[in-house]
C-alpha cells in the first residue's frame, strides 16, 4: 500500500521532519497541531479559547485538503500542559463535532512544542 502525503498552506507548515498528514488506504493520520497561524507563522497562546480554536481550525484545514471533515474523525489525542485546562478545551473541541464523537484520550504532559497549552492529533477514516 502506498502512502500519500497531505499538505495544505491553510495549516502551519511542519516545524520538523514530519508531514501535516499521511493518507494510507482509507486512513488519514494527522500530526499534532498547535496554535500556529498558517499565514503569519505566529504562535497564538494569549488566550486558551483562541488557542484551542486555532488548533481545531488547523486540523479542519488538513481534513479538508484530504476531502473530509470532522465527521470522518475516528480517534483524537489531546495533549494539555495542565489538566486544569480540560473543561475549557473540551467544550471548544466538542463544538466542532455534531454527533458520533470519535474515540479520544486527553493527557497532561510536562511540556509541549513551543510552550503551547494544547496540541491535538487525529485519525480519520476516509
């Protein structure tokens, strides 16, 4: 099975040796996204709501490039800098899904890239 690299200018360019997403068969694996503005390259961490919304918009842009939307997502991984952020991130995250929510885990980690508060990765079925 051949893999296909998914890339869009509507989401931040990778900051390391990885792809925004990789399609393998009917599966789409999206790398963790943080609140980097895809146009300016600036990090948006001044407000948790804005940060989380930008992460979700970056994920949405990658899904769209692959011909899908949030309804195709079957698994997410949410990484937080502190579990005290869970309620607010969870509320915003949940607003992007209409029904049939994906499987998920949310964990707090010691540190995230560029000192962000939230990073989310996804797996979708196309």
